[in-house]
């Protein structure tokens, strides 16, 4: 299986559903945002299971859950659960480093 590396940037960070909430108070601290992106990228590869990572990479790239499920030979509900669990883990990590 070929591993692809995806980096979180300003174009795809909204897929995580967490970056906007941290900066909704009008702050535009670009250095902090870059640091958070590095932390979350490392967290994706260090904290998520293989299935969660595969589902999140598809999700980040805008693939529908049905397509991700077909590619990974999983049901759509399983993909949904993997994405939800991965987002929860990444949100906890982001909150810890943002505090």
C-alpha cells in the first residue's frame, strides 16, 4: 500500500471542524496556526489507527464517505465512525496544545 502525505493548510483545515472554532474570536495569529497545523499533522500519523488515518485522508481530500467506504472495503457507517473518532482525537490534541 502506497502512503501519501497530506498537510493541513488553510484550504483544507476546515474539514477538521476545529480550526475555525479556535480562531473565531477574530485572532489571526498565523504563527500559531502554522504550529497547530504541524501538531495536527504529526498527531494524525502518531495517534490515529490505520483505518482512522485512511478515512481521514479521504475525508480531507473531499471524497464522499461512500467512495472512501468502497476504496477501503468498509461500510459507510464504519467510515463515519472512524472519521468521528479521528476528529474527536484530533480535537482533544488541538485543545491540549491550544490551551
